[in-house]
């Protein structure tokens, strides 16, 4: 059932408009269209002019109907078989609605809550339409742009078994890792590149990557890329891919920060919205706990000492490190995650949290997107987020893929008015409770309990390195060997 997929689409100028009178060659130099505001500010600080919903584009060509099962989709048999091996038996709504259209080569604008299955929604289409093709060195055929290293790694992990099933090579291009190794992977040929904008630009500037063969481009969490000041880099990269190619934009929230991308780069897109931008997961409970400033630290420590894992969000790297050390001194197995950590440190910390070696992940907003942890039932905002989008994405680490969970925000008296406004913007009516450390209410809502008081030290698990013979160095592991790696049964259908 292997097929060769083609783009039967009109050529597209660089401003994103269809141009039936011109060839689709990469060398055409259409003038760049003046776009909306370009941000360069920090995370979470948005000008009032770009807040809120934008008018979704109108689809001219009717969309194909949603499917009820993966078997109805026009995909290679190898992908369908791999879905079964991964335990992904039925499509999530965003997958059922968008895949018939993306497999047909349509541009797609998809919005769904965190954990709704967006990664497979765009990933299966990209892999199916690229299957059977081979990339030249340094010239990928498909590109997935994401805002953070963690999300890039999660997307790569989620798509790797499916890519392997159709013999496509993935390369992950992110900062904080060896640029030499990433360049080597591109020189060896990779059909699909998962990248953060900054590192990809660096490799292009070095001559290690060219995008003129990229026929399918995905923007995942485009609003966060705009929020983080990546918009100029993103548009510069999109201007280098094939003008007539397919574009897919997926996000948990769509606001005016991405209006420029939609207007400029999507042609007659199929629009699918599982949830409104400010919508919350229905299986999630929201609690605002009013605490006194002098008691906040004690209450936080008791919550951290609960049975079970929890992610705690704070505003700054310094605050994260300080709380982590205090928790360790109190007997809580905590670890810090923020942008000041090296990528190997961040990867190791996440692995320890997922296995339960660490029970409390203390983090900045670097963990607010792109992290999937099974059976995580509590997220705590020790510092309230700056706006409703940050709140929704932090909270989205729990109650994923239909599971239940709670989001708790600790609010001091001077923060109450701002929290009321934030919850209103998010469309959430939380349960509000006045609590103190040691209260029954704090324990009932969060599972809080007194810590042991015996300091702990988190050590890296000892892992034996497999011995390799001299003749095996540099060779690719056979697919049969890599498949023996245990895989979560539910994770791939519910990521990002």
C-alpha cells in the first residue's frame, strides 16, 4: 500500500497567496508582505494589541469528513500496523478531523487542548506523505518547528517508531546539544527534521542545511514561538521552504500573535478547533488557595511531601533552585528544571521524574509545554502565572488524554485581584479556599502532609553501558533491536 504522494496545489508566492500564473520554483523572489507586529519581548509579556482571538480564516474548498478509525485513512500499511503495536486504537477528535485533509495535501490550522493528540495529527500525515522518498544530504523533505528543546525531544520520541516503520530518518536540531553531531546527522541525510528555530538557523548559516526541498512544514505551538520572540526567525525559515508546499499549524491556543503566520503562509486551510482558545480540560479541577505570605513556604513544602508526583511552577531560576534545595533538606525528593540547566541535565531530570526517582519537579515555564508524564494528577502554581495562556499550559501537564487531575494556585493577599482577572480570561471558575499549613483542607485538596525532615540527596541512577565491538561502532541498530525498548501504551496518542 506504499504510495507516492504529490502536491497538486497552485504555486504559492512568498506572502502565502496562491499564484496560478507562476511556476512553483524555489528561486522566485516575491516581495515580502508587511505583516503584523513582531515581538521581541520576554515570555509571558504581550502587548495589549495582540491579545485575544483573531478571526479564523474561512475555508473556500470544503473539508473532507472526519473518520471514525485509522483504517479509513489513506496511509501506508506500515503506519497502520505500527499504530496497533503502540496500542493506539482509535483517533482522537483532532486526528479524526484533520488527518483526511492533511493526507490529501491540504493546509491545516488545528487547535486542540494540551494532551489532545496533536503530535500524531500532524506527524502521521507528514510521515505518510513523505514515505518512499529519500532525502539528499543536508536537504530534508519535512520540517517540524517547535519552541523548546523539551517539546522537540517529545515530538521526536513520539514519531520515531512510526518513522522507522516507513524507513524515514529523523534528526533533532536543538540548542544545548552538540551542533557537530546535529550537522553530521543532516549530512547523513534525514527526511524529517524536528527543530527549534534558533539552532536550525545556525546550521543553515553554516551551510549544513538547506530547506529548498522541504515540501511539508509543521508549526507546533506557534503562539509560544511568537511569545518567545522567535517570529522573525520563523518567518525567515518559512520563506526558505518550497513555496507550493503544504503547511500545518497546530497549537493549544491561537491568538493574534499567530495571525501573521496564518494569513501569510496558509492557503485555503482546513480549520479545526477542538476547544476554544481559553477552554479548559473538563477532567481538570481548578483550585485557588489563599495563603498568607509568611505561611506560603510551609504550605508549599507540605504539598511537595504528598504521596505521588507533582510539578511546581515558579517564576525564576533562582527561586526554583532555592525551593528545590529547601525541599531536599526537608526530606522531599525534588529536582530543578529551568533554562539555566544544560540539556543533558534537563533530560536526566525529566527521566528521573517520569520513573518516580524524583517525586517533585520544580520548574520555570520551560516545563509548561512539551512535557508528557503519565498519571500526573497535580500541578501547583507556587507563583501565579503572568497570564491565562501560561496558566492553561502549565495546568495542561495534568489531566491529559482523558485522565483527571488538579491545578492548584497559591495566592497571597496582594495577588488576589490579578488572579480573579486571570481566571476570567481563561474562562475558568475555580474553587477558592483559605488554607494554612497543617490544615485539613490543604491535605484534602492536595494530599499535603508533613515532610520527614531527613535530608535527601538525589543521585543519578547507575546505568551499565553496553559493550560494543570495534566492528559495530557507527552502525545503525537494526529495527528489530530498537523495537524491544519498552514504550508507553498511551503516550503517543496523547502527546503535546
